[in-house]
């Protein structure tokens, strides 16, 4: 409680979520410390994922689209190639990442010569 509620009055209802909420000893310790029963949701272990899904839904509602590639990723041709840059004394190995022959990412260049703006 020192990290979460230090110096604050904690009032009911309190919801204990996350995987740690499965620890009945911790639930009982919170109940005793707070003087009331904390609530543990049935799906406490995935509450963070549910919250992230709500945030994603809201973000999509504002933008109208996502970068989600779909569930058929095995049908997309992803490939990498690399080359040694001779543009300066760093002699970097530059890796390029392609999706269906479209260059979508590049990394490994220390000087920035091969930086690729994605998005």
C-alpha cells in the first residue's frame, strides 16, 4: 500500500485486478489492512488487456483505421535482405524488411544515411 496509496485515504469500493489478485493471501491482507472487502473481478488476470482493447477501440473510432494486418499473416510475403554500406567508414550492415515487395523498414545504419520513414 505504500506505493499506491501512501498518504491517501482509500475508500470502498476497491477493485484488485491483475494476475496477483489470484493470491488469496494478498486479497485477505488487503481486506484486513483496509478494513473492508476488496473486489476481485472474475477475469482479474486479463483486466489490463480488456482496458487496452477499450483504448484501441476508442483510438480506432477517432482515426477510422488501424495498422492491423489481419489474421492471415501467413499469406503475406515478408522478407529481409541486407547489404554492407560503403558510404562512410562505419561499414554498417543495413537490414531491409519487405512486405509483399514493399520496403517497410530499414535498420542498422549508424550514420542515418539509410533511415526510412514509415507510416
